[in-house]
C-alpha cells in the first residue's frame, strides 16, 4: 500500500492522529478504501467521513 498517494493533509493526520484517535484506529482495510477512492477531493471527503465515524464510535 502506498500511503504517499494520499493527500498531504491525510498523511499529516496519520503521523499525528487527531484527538481522541490513535494510529491503531486506522486499519489497513480503511486506508486501502481511501486509496481506491480516485481523486484527492474524494479521498479528502471520505477521510472526513471516516474521522467523524471513528470519533462517534461507530467504526464502520
């Protein structure tokens, strides 16, 4: 998996996850789904959705 294909803002957030999340919240499966989204705009929208779900505790 090439995480360098993700937008910079997502790479930065993975280096230092936003509170209350930790890096282990981002599984390989979730990150692969982001990589397969297509363009950076879509990836960014999907990333924001993932963060919202994780912060609310729904996970998927």
